[in-house]
């Protein structure tokens, strides 16, 4: 069962050691706790980060957070954006609505990362867990069948050893886990600096959307948080100091719509940083795994980073739980790297393309870009594709042939599916529900069975919402047995 020790007591053994209590680490801890897995989560900081970069939670991430009971509380604290829109001053260049997507969350939620962390840590507390803070990972040594971690209490100076079956690095760009496991982090820096500012202001600019202003003076992205609080991400020169209120006013006046009448009030947070694009050579090395920024970093354009990290965590969580409980073979953990690293590799390419498109400085290229985007943006299929891509609803792990929904694809949430991180078997019309439920009742892995009217065949849905197996309606009762075989497949290592 999950641990319930006092925060001052650090156990000497655990199944999973989570290093880093940012959004990804907290989500992973919530997921493991809800599945009855023993874990320890540590962080060197005394509390949640106050200054952070992520401010958008996409639909697919909210679906994932719903499985650990954290989505509703987060939605209450954020502001839904119903579209992604690029503008050049008053001109709308491309408009991408989210409200027609097949999801319970047809929007992008504007909410500071600090709030996301607070919601996740509150949820962990509700489940009975907590973060061991002021703990720094000093060293990792493989100790079959796991690792021996040397941890330092930064308040007392005490050094303790913790043995863990698995260790997960959720410790960001400068990941100690990644360095201790000697995993290369390959990439480069983009020749661009960004400023990130949260502030209050009065303005009559576009509402209900995440807006990118493609100004010749430089990119400016604006999102409305709660109340009068806004956040902007702006392309700035290398030697730009941390912006003050006057500098923010100048950015809005020069790059935003002149009719908006922006009046900047108080600066709440401001920072600058250089964009990096990096990808770990592997997301899994023996008993160690990398999640989120420890595994991949890229441009903020498109707001994909934290969302991808949270889905890394949910992909890994149910697999760790299944292996630790013995309902799956240890080779299942190979699929974490096999699925998430190619996805992250594609994400880096997508983010780099968005970055390059958004940061053009040549006036002729800017005019051509805007004209092309305006033209293609009139095509419904382009708007749907871009909305689905940004919302991360189109992520697929492949491996299936035949009609959709196919193996590897995301299955949109449907009534009757398993609550939490459970397995669901969805039946099309004509399937033998009684026989299928009887077979599911004999499975060592609990499976919720429900009927879905618009399915062409039966689908078995993984805890992370992706399809593991499909079968014709007549073969639906066979799927629970096939699941046992699937979970114990000799999964190959990723190429």
C-alpha cells in the first residue's frame, strides 16, 4: 500500500523513488498512490515553485488528469480558451477553434504552472500522500534488481540511503537522474531569447482565445488568466533586461492590437530565458526512467512542454503498477521508451516548426507567411488538424491496421468506461455483453465492460486512454484473455 509516513521520516526502501515534485512528479505520485503502489517522492525545494513558465493545459492533459481526480479542481481555477488564434495587429491570420473536438474538455485552459502544482499536491494529500521536501539526490548506483539512492537532507545535513526497485527522474532540464545514469541529452540552443511576464492590466483585446501576435517587431503571445491577470511570452533581444511595467507596456503597444488600449498595472513575475531543444537518447535505462523536461525540452511556442511531461507520467504510471503487482511482465516497461520517445521526437520537430514560423523577422517572409496561413486557415480540415495536434488528441502509438479506432489510437472518453486508471472494454452493437462480462470477471486485471453505439468493433482501452487490442464483435469475449497475453508479451527494446 502507499506510504503514510510523517514527512520527517524517509523510508529506507520503496518500490518507486520519484525525484522532483513539479507537475510531472506530482502526477506520477498521484497515479501510483491511486493504484496502491509504494513510492517516495522527493524535492530539494521547500515548497512549490512560485515562478514557472507553463500556463496552458490542453484537452488531452485534462483527460489524463481526470483519471487521478485532479481535472475538475484545475478547471475551476483556470480560464478556458476556446481557440488558438494568430493575429497581425487587428488582422486575424489563422483561427483554430477547440470547441468541436471530441473531448470533455474542448478548450485550452489558461492556468499558471504554480496553480497546477498546487492542485496536484492537494490531490496527493487527499489520497494520503506527501512530498519529502528539502531532499537532494546525491548519487545513484544500480543495485540489482533496482537502485541505491544517496539522499541529503538540506536542512539537517543528514545523508541517507534509499533502495528502490525503480527511480523516475522528474527533475527537469538539469536532471540529476539523467546525469547519474549517463544518458546523453542531445540538442542545441535556438538563437532566440524570450521574456515571460505575468501582470495585471486593463484592455479590450481578444477574449476567449490564446492569441499569438505575429508582429514585425517580434512575437507576442497573450493569455488571460484569472481576474485582470494576463501572461505574455515575447521574443526579445539577447541583452534585454528583465522587463518592468514600462517595458511591458511598450511590448503591447508595439506588437498587440492598437484598438485594445492596453494599460499595464502591476508586474507579478518576469523573467527571460534562451530557448533550448534537447532530447534524451533514451527515456529508460535499466531501472531508471526520465519524464518531462528531464527527457525533452523545446520552444514554448504551442504550449506543449508541460502537457507532454504529464502524459509521460501517466503512460509510465500504469505500466509500473502492473509490473510491480505482477499482472504484467517486466518487459512491458520497455514500451514507455518505445512509445514516448518517438512522440517527443516528433514534438520537438513540431515545436521547432511553430517556433521558426512564429519568429520570422524578414518583412517579405512575414507577409508571405501571413497570406499562406490566412488561405490554408479557411480549410476546415486544416483547422481541425491543427486544433487536434495542439490539444494532443492526435497522439497515436501505432501498431494497428484496419478501420478506426485502431490499436495505439486515443479512445475519446465514453460513458461507462473505467474510473481512474482502469481498463475498459467497449462493445459495439451485437456483441455478447453477458459472455464478455463473464470473461472479464475471470481476468486478473479488472476490466470495465460497456456498450458504445457508434463502434465498428470491440476495443480494449488501456488506463491511459489508448487502445491496446481490437476484435470483431463476435470475438469480444476473447479480449480479456488476450489482455493477459498482451501484458506478458516479450516486448522488444526500442530501436
